């Protein structure tokens, strides 16, 4: 009889009575009790993973509710298994508990007995979902977790908890749960531009704990679970390396050109500023005392690159470390321009951002803690390691006070280092071209053009509204959005400043957009009459235009907001026909006090949509490839280690048998946990139609394995390492040769031996 023939029942050690059709309830309860540690590990992974979303939401109450909900879902599924129900039925029990908790928390008035749905429950859920989506669209980060946002979080968190239970417990694929966990942990990086490596590492540690617990409770190995833990370690390490080294993930925004922001940080900082303006309430950001009577605008960053879709900050800026003796020059400023040296003491309160608010143009900042870098061109301060929160510092600035005559006399030539501030895409919408032609029909110089653009935007019928662009679907700062804005004639500072900067560039005037704060409110009763407080309501965007010999000059095209500079007011009066806001009088017009444009029945098709830049798509693709490719990488690494160990004699037949059984599983050959080595070898040879030499190689390995397992260890001799290695290569090559193309591809990118390992008693080392 061939050594690979199926074993006879009377001589085979593994012979046993046929298993019953289904496990008994007592056996299921016993297994469920052994799986409780795995369920606790999954609860820990769940809680840690949802905690990584904290940069996106304000406060901690939302986290407590979501943590309790998911934990109860996972615990209820584990409890159901302890009662003897089947594994997949227990997952359904978890889903029922999830639904009951949603009803209890969010729709108790539309339920029966507080947890049972009624016909009204779906309507309440739908309304909460819509409210949550609107709130997300209106707010920046960290957002206030209102009821709508909490409902959306509860939906996603419950689904995540059920996924963990279904995959790790019911599906016995614990290695797979790392993918959604790491993906969730990386979400703040895509939204906020900041990756918390500590939180990501803690999430990875929780994932490894799940893998370690799974290998123990299922008794996958008697010594070390390194094989299964390898994919977890590879995923965690790869994710940390990606977060630290990928473009834009190194402490700045995912978009290298735009950076994160106090306004939140998404595809466009200008859009995020609008979200903060629509956020209810006005939290104090900082206070300051100054030596000047002029109204100070505080800048955070400047946006100088426009790609037709959004404004962003150029990545090739000159940086200089802020040191006690650092004193910068104001770019483009000539000696004959009148300036006022000003000293401003700033105390930051609730503002959390990687920028320091400073008056423009500031040339020196002293007293700030941490490592801060100057943008030499924009005269702004930013840091990758420090935050503005709690900072107290003194900013020395040089207020530029050009006259109208000096601006008119400015030479039209643009210095070479400023020419990039004229760049525009070629596909300019026709309405912008027509508007510019109308505005500049009678202008004679750059100043007249700039003044005419400002007055056009400040004049009737333009209205200030933070809600109209969102309601009508044209919020943003790209070409299509600004074209729609010029038609609807209603928007907020983002639209007015972006429109003026684009029109100025079209007219040949270098322009950029600055983001920061209005002067704020004077503190009544303060020791100094020049003490002010600044809140989130004061967030603002404004254009700055470059004039040769003068430098960057701010304008104020937004009606009802800010202070119009003296040089930009009509000659006939001190005002432009509207209430010019003066910080000294503390007259600030809020969005809700300004008339809103009439509702429109049409909106720009896709006007508010913004295509993700190439950097985002590239980074996301790299991360996806890393996660999807990790099983194949781990399998190749394991195969190479085994081959080296076999050839060097450090490993023997049992390692070779592991490699063969893993290869069989990878190529789609059924592998049973109940098979003895002889039964497995017989089935393998029969299904693969081995040649004589291939059968001899398999038989030699089988003989060596059986000697190690069943013979007296003192009488067993190890086969030569080279012979075992050659026989292993022969059998694995035969399996690969006879596998179909689809099986070979699947074995390369999604090896079953990694994703759903089958560790049989025949591969365990002898005791």
C-alpha cells in the first residue's frame, strides 16, 4: 500500500466516531466562556478606536455615550453565546441590542416601552440623520456634538462594534479587524491635518491584544502566536510609518499647501472658516492690549496659490526660526511710506491652533513658548510642535499708512519674486471676465482698479450672509463657486475676499487672501482703553494687494464687516455709504443681523463640490495599498524565513509541514483541522495529481513528521536540512503549478493561511 494511501480505520491513531451533526448546547457554552477574553479585548479595541476621533469633536460626553453603546453591543453578543446560542445568532442579538439602544437614546417618545420601534421611529431617525449631516456641513473642527451628530456617531459606532464581533468571533478572522480600526484612527488626519501618533500606537496595541487573545483562547499555538501577530505588527508599524512620513501627514495638514486651521481643516481653510462662523455661540479666543488707536487685524496665515478649485498656502515659502533677536523686514516697503511702530501684548485663551495671531505686519515676537517659525513673505508664525493655546507674548509691528496718492503713483511693474501672485488657471468663467470689464471700464491705474473692485462688492445689491451659500449650494472659494456668488450676490467674507483677489489678479495686480480675526470688542472698564477681546465671531478673511514700493496693502470688500482703511474710502466722505465698522466703537455686525439674499430656485451644478487634490488621493491610495498588501507581505516574509531556516538546518520537518499546509490553504485546497498528517498528505496528492517524484518528496516529509510525532525521541534522527528543504520546494512548486490563475493571484495578495489560519494538531511541536 502506498505511503500516501488513506489510513485504515483499524490502524489510524486519529480514528474516531463521526462527529454529531451539530455541537451540543453545553459545548457551545463552554466555547463561549473561553471566548469571553476575546470579547473583552474587542471592547478595549473598540473604546480605544472611537477615542481617536476626539480631535474632531468638542467635549467628552459624546465619547462616553458612544463607548457605552458599542461596549453593550459587544457584551450582549458575548452573553448570548454564553447562553448556548450559535455564534452568528449571537451577533444578531448584538444588532437587536444596538437598535434598542438607538431607540432608547434618540427616539424614546416614538417607541413602545422605550426600546421597541413604532411607525414613527423611522421618521425620527431620518430627521436626526439629516440634522447631523447639516451640522457637520456647517461646523468646523472640533465640532459641537449636537444630537444629530451623536446619532450619526451612534450609527457608525454600532456598525463598527457589530463588524468586530462578526469578523473576529463569528468569522474567526481577528487579523482583519485591524483594517477598519486603523482606518478610523487615521480619519482625523484626513479631516484635521493632524495625526496623533500616541493614539494611533495605542490603537495598534489594542489590535495586537486582540490577536494575542485570539491565539490563546482558540489554542492556535502552544508556544508563540508570532505567525498571526505578525500581520498585526506589520499593519501597526506600517500605519505609524505612513502617518509619520506620508505627504502632509507629518504634523501639518494633509494638504501640504493649506495647513490645519483654528477654523478646522478640510479641503479648503476658507470653507472651514465659514463653518466656524456658522457655529452657534462665540467663544473667546484671545485678548490684547495695544499702543495704537488704529484698528488691528490679526493674521494667522495667508493663502497665495489658486488652482481654480481652492486657495491654499504655497509650500515653497522661506521659513526663519523665531528667536529673541529676530527682527524681520516688511516685504516691498519703501522708506518714504509712513509707518507707525506699535506694540501689542497678546494673551491667548480658548484658541487652539498651530498659529500665533499677530497684527500685520509684525516684525518681532517675544515671549512665545515653543519653537515657532516665521513665514518671511507673509509675516505669520506657525509651529509643528507647539500650540497657541495659553500663550502670552508681545508682538512688535509696523503699521503701514500709505496715502491714496502714493498708491496711485505706484509703478505698474511687478517684481520677479511677486509674479507668482498673478497666477490663475486658464479656464476663467465668463462672468468673472465680464464683471471685471464692467468694473474697470473707466479706471486708469492699479489703485483705481482695486478701489473699484472693492466698491463694487461692497455696494448694492451685494448682501452679507453666512447661510445663503450653504443653502443654495455654492459655498467655497473656487472659480465655479465665485461665479455663482457673483450671480446670487450673497455670501460672507470668504466669497468677497476670494472674488476680489481673483479679479485683481485678472487685472494684473498681485493678490492673496489672508485669514485671521477682526479687531474685536473693547473691554469696558479696563485699565487701558486700548484693551480688546476677540472671539470666534471675529473670524475673517480679506484680500491683500501688492503695490510696488509699498508692499502688501489690505482692502475690505465685505459689506458690514471690518474696517475700511483710510486709503480705500471714497474721497467725498469718511465712509463709503455703509456703516463702516470701527473697533474703537465696538460696532460689529453679525451674520444674523445682515439681510439674507432671497431664496433661489437654482444653484450651480456641483458648485459647492471640491475635488480632492492629488496629494490626498495619493496618500489615501498608499495607505490602502499598505493595508491590503500586508497579508501578502507577511506571507512572503514568513515563507522566506522558513526557507532559510530549513536550508541552514535550524528547522526540520515540522516547519516544512507547516509551509506545505499553508501553501495548500493559500491555493484553495481544503484543509481540515481534524486530518492527521497521513490523511492530509493522501488528500493533497490525490487532489493535485502529483507526479512520482513529487509524491516521493511528499512521502519523505510525511515519514519525517510521523517519526517526530510518534517515534521515541531518543531513537529519532533529524533528516538532513538540505533534503527537507528540497522536498518542501518540490511539493510547494507542484501546488503552485497545478493551481489556477485566480488561485495564484489570491494566494499572493490575500493568502488564506494569514487571513484564516488553520493550525492543526499535526503541526504542533512534540511536548
